[in-house]
C-alpha cells in the first residue's frame, strides 16, 4: 500500500523554469474564467455549466484538437462529456485517459474543486499538441462528478467508462486530476482518514497519487516517473477502494469497469478549508506550485504514452 519507488523531493523549491512560468500564467487564466467569471457550474446553474463546456471545447480547438462530445440527459437536463484526442502513431488502440470534472458542488464556484483539474488537462493538452505519442492520449472533461450524482451511473465519467467497456476499448491507464491547487507550509495543515496519518506527512505541501489495489503497478509507475522529472514533494498509495477518500473522484468510475486508474490530488477536504464552500475561489490557489505539478504530470503522460 505505502511503499513507492524513488524518493519524495525535500528541501527548498527551485525557481520556476520559463516553461513553468508559462504554465502558471495559463493556469491562472483558465481557473479565473471557470471559477471567477463563470462561477458555480452544475445542472441547477445550467447556463453556467454550458458556458464552461463551451470554454473547454474552444480551448481544445484552439490547440488544434478535434473535439467530440458524449451527451446524455439527467433530471431533464442535457449534459455532456467533452473529449479531445491525440492519436497514437504506433499503438493507437492503447489509450491513456487524462480526465477532470468541470462541474462544481452546489453553492461553490469550485476553483480548487475542480477548475484546477480542468486547467491542468487543458495545459497538458497544450504541451502534448505538437508531440506524436506512441499510444493514444485522450483528454476528457467530465460532467456531474459532484453530489447528488457522485457514486451513481449519472456521473459523466461513469457513462464514459461504461461505454468504453461496451466498445471493448483498451484503456491502459486513466489519470483523474482532482483538486490540485491548494497547498500550505503550516505545520499540521494536512489531515488523513485513519490509519494514513501514521504513514504520511502532516504538512500540506505535496501532491498525492492514489490508486486502488488493482492499480498498484500503475500507481508505482506514475509516482516513479513524477519523482524522476519533478522537483516537488509527492506521496503515493495503492489502497482498498472502500477506504474513505480513496475512490472520491472519477477514477472510481473506471475501477468499476475494470480499468486501472489513479487519482492525482491535493487531497481536497483533508487540507483545503474552503472545500465545497463559497470560499473556494481563484485567489486561494497556489499557481506556482500547481505549475510545478503540471510540468511533472506532462512528463508522466509522455512516459505512459511512449511506454512501448
């Protein structure tokens, strides 16, 4: 469960590289648009949800991606997942999914949860736009991750994973990007469900990688790649999915269909005091640290996409 390859980065963070500065500035734009200009996004704020979908679609298209949609109806509303693909040149049938949900909880503008995740997949899509991966990479913005749809077949990710399984698609890895924008250097700023507090740091200055037991090999590969390329603290775990917090995002939907999937997360409510409140706003996020994480994730995606 706890033993991961490599070593988490320790010590003072180096200055941002020029690429990380560019990443940071774009993350700011995306998060401010989704959580600041648009704000709360769910079927009870249907127009805002549509505006968010339009923004994400436009961003993918500006990067040169062809965009497709998976539409379905829930509570008399039409909702959609948004998909952009970079087709593999050697093994196109082997698919890496990089996903994040773009809806927010009722009553919250959702900057960390989860405009931070959407901004991340948009930036990773930009960085991959000129690269020819061996495997296919799909970037997906999922709808309806938040309650009351959470852990039901009305989640956008559940609908997508279910359809992929029915089509017998070979999804070899899925990364769910969930609430990666909030960090703190204060002592005891990080909390965990029992018994994880005995094994992990109590300062909220790291990024976490969370898999289920079936995804243990994938979790270890992702952590190893991130630690090789990124000068940023990281922790990983592969644990039973029934433990509180382990399945709390779109990776759960892929686990239900038998796919290997890992959540990339800042641990949400276990560190962020603004989680699921009206105070989850763009100015509360740490974009410098987000940029370091995104730059590291880009290398992880390339490693996964070029494994063969």
